[in-house]
C-alpha cells in the first residue's frame, strides 16, 4: 500500500522546493494538507495533481 501523506520536508523534496514554498502552496489551496498532532502532512495525490497541472500548462506556476 502506498502512503497517503508525506511530511512537508518530503513534499518539498518531491517537487524541488523548500518548506516555506510548500506552506505557501498549502495556504493557496494548491496542495491539500492535514494536521495530525503537531505535524502537517501533505496529501500525495494533491502533489501529483499539481505536477500534472504544471506539465499541462508548460509554465512556471510556482512564481505566482
């Protein structure tokens, strides 16, 4: 079974950005996340969806 969530650090590693950018993307509702205890966990499906959207658009969507 594949994991459903990953840490903010791991999400950043997956898409090549830092933790601050991941929190920005969560705040902009471009990534879904949950809080469990004191940890913020990012929904892996939302990471894949954002990556697919970026590939379709062909541009740098991170610089918004």
